[in-house]
C-alpha cells in the first residue's frame, strides 16, 4: 500500500482538490462564510501540493539545497507531512470551526500563511523559484489573509492557530536538520 500511496498521492491530491472545489457552490448557500473559508483551505493546499510535489520536486529541492544532497527529507516524511499533518490539521480546523466556533479553526489559515512566508523567504534566500512558490503567492496569501480578516476570533484563538502552525513547521525543519546532520556523519 505504501508503494501505491508513494506513487499516486500527488495525483490523488489534484483529483480531491477538484472534487472539493466542485462542492463549493453547493456549500456557499448553506454554510456561513467563515466555515466556507475554512473548507477552502483543504483544496487550496491540495493544489499547492500538486505544484510542490509533482515529480518529487520539493523533496529534491530540499535535499539538494538545504541538506547538501543528502536525503534529509524522505518520501515517507513528505507523505506524513502532507497527507497526515496538513490534511489532518485542515480537517480538524474545519470540524472545530463547525462544531465549536469558527475562530478555533484558525490553525488552517495560519498553517497556510506560515507556509507561504517560508516559500517566499526561500525564494529570497536562494534567488529564485522553489516548488510551491507560485501557489503560495496566488492562493495561500490571499486565502489565508482573507480568512484571518473575515473569520471572527479572539486573540487566544489567533494565538493558538499561529502557535500550531509554527509548531508544525518547526517540527518539520528540526526533523530535516536532524536527519541532514545524522547523514553527514
């Protein structure tokens, strides 16, 4: 099963993004704007994942540019991060927004915003495109900023959403750096 997932998860993300976006007009009349915005983070992220991971481009970029050619970011890491952490966090945010209060779903827009900032920072550091940059600018920035502006939330909810997003990105960075150092020995 892992081999199948390894080979086809990006294609599946593209198909799922299309299917979820086709549901949006049906949800528009039923859900409040805040819930619809939280929902859109999943297909938005899936479109980003297609740009980022088609042809294993992001993993190759990270390993070449940040890990000196070592496999600090494995294919299994990529699947766990994207299918497990990102899809899971976006689903949890949607459920929290629906069944508790919309502001408790802000981890989804903050996850998107932190990711966009990291792609833009990487482009500035390396002087050019990195896999995922285009969708970070075209989808992530407008959707996350609009969501953070339009979804009613308390300072605590903003703080928790931002803290969760930063924690996910720090965990990934620490894992990659740890493996790169371990492989360098």
